[in-house]
C-alpha cells in the first residue's frame, strides 16, 4: 500500500506544503482575534490539533499510491452516500436546525459534518467513474450515467437542505467533465436546462434561502434582520482601508458587531484588522497554491489522477470565490467557509486530506522534472 522511494521525495512539492503551512498559521492568527472575547485558547487548541493531525495525514497520503483509491472507488462512493442518508435520518443541528436543517452526525459528544468528507469521496469515485468511461463520455447514455452517478449525492445534500455545499458539488462535477473532454453542445444543453429550471428551483427554495438572494440584491431591505450580516461585513472591510486598524483592534470584530466572525466571515475580520495589504497577502497565497495544483494536474500520468486534482482544485476555487465574494457583497451569503482560515476541525481535515492527495499524485507521476 505504501510506496515511497527516496527518488520520489524529489517530486514532493515543497511550495504546496509551505504555502499550506503559511495559510494555516495565518488562520490561527485571525481565529485568535475573532475569538479574543470568547475563549481563544479553546478555539486555537482545537484548530491546532486539527492542523497537526492534518499534517500527519498529508505525509501518510504522500507515501500511498493514489491509484489504490481508484480501485476502491465504488466502496468509497457507497459509503459516502450512506453517510449522507444517515444525516437525513438522525442528523443533528444547532440553533435554527428546523429552518436550516441538520447537517452533522454526533457520536459520543463528537460532532462532524459528513458532507465535508463526502466531497473528497465523490471526487475520487467520480474521477474513476469518468476514467472508466472516458472513451464513450460523449455518448448520451454514458453521459447520463455519469450525471446520475454525480447527481445522487448532490440531491442528498440538497435535501438536508444545504444549497451552498450542493453547488460546490455541481461546480467540481462540471469542471471534471469539461477537463475529461465533454463536447460543447452538452455544456450548452446544461446551461439551457439550468435556465429553464430556475422557476422550479425558486419555488422549492426555503424562506431563508430566498431572503439571502433578496438581501444580496438589496442588503438594506432588512438591515437589522436578514441583511445584518452582509452590512456588518462590508462595514468591517471598508473600515480596514489599506493597512487595517491593527491586529486585535477591529471595532466590528472585537465588539461583536460582526456575526460568525471565526467561521463564515473570517475574511471580514482579516480585512478590518490587516486591511487591503492583509487581504492581498492571503489571496496571493491562494493563487500560489492553486497554480501549483494545476501544474500537478497537467503533469499527472493518468486521467484519474488529473481529474482528482481538477476536482479538488475546483472545490477550493469555489470555496475561496464564494466566501470572499459573499463577504464583500459580490455573491449571496451561504455557509461556505474559507479554506485553511475558517475555524472548523472537519473542514480543516478535509483541506489537509485534499492537499495530501494532490501531493501523492504529484509524487507518483513518472518522467517529470520538477
């Protein structure tokens, strides 16, 4: 199972690893600020443990030949969907669970969000399923099989309901199919079907989901209610200006005007206290990471490995764009966290697992001078 030779270490992408460490440390600094008036030690300890476990997982995955996961794609797919079904049956949630749904499984006081791990499971299994059908991918029946394969977990997640995470799945599925060579006419059909189905989708949205779209179009419509988050986030970002108010000196952050500041709106904390310079530093780190991911995908020795990297990269792109976009008012608000920065043990582990898989694919390729 483990196949790690000395010569393989030369292919270990130190730039990816160092960038991930830098992002994780950056996250710890901002989480401390966001939780300064709560109990920062508890949050930092839990996030720190997740980072350490994640680093161990990264090295374990780099020693493993990723093709083993391809051989197990069907068990991974089945387990992923079973986890989502369990959430629908016995899932738990916090305050507002009746409206927002239950998305966690709790075992002996330990709570985790299965949909986060399922992202990786579906990317692996979908990549292999596409790989097995690559020669017939543009045949209508084969394409329908692939769409049904990807569609089941998307429907299960949408039923929680968790539209934000479901959109992540839709995005990385579309990107994986595009890279696999799907014809443009099918892309056109998909866009047309999406436009036609908009009225049906709208009628089936929950009230809080509709409010998020209304607030995106006009945040001032309910400034003390559903539009409060968007307004406070923009106030925090605007007040940071170029250099920020100073670490631990943010008014919106330290006086608790900013909601969900250690999770969904952590970018607003960063921008208020470190300003445009701090925000650009974060974005530059993300760009470096994504470019290195794309390079691994381009140099992968097989379609399966390349598609896994494309799926993971697409997942990160969606999270980064959606989270920053909703914070600055370019996207509707969803519960999409920011990779390596937002507080959350499950999310951090998934980020680290993703990096480990990409490094494994990079190490076990052939004939690449890096």
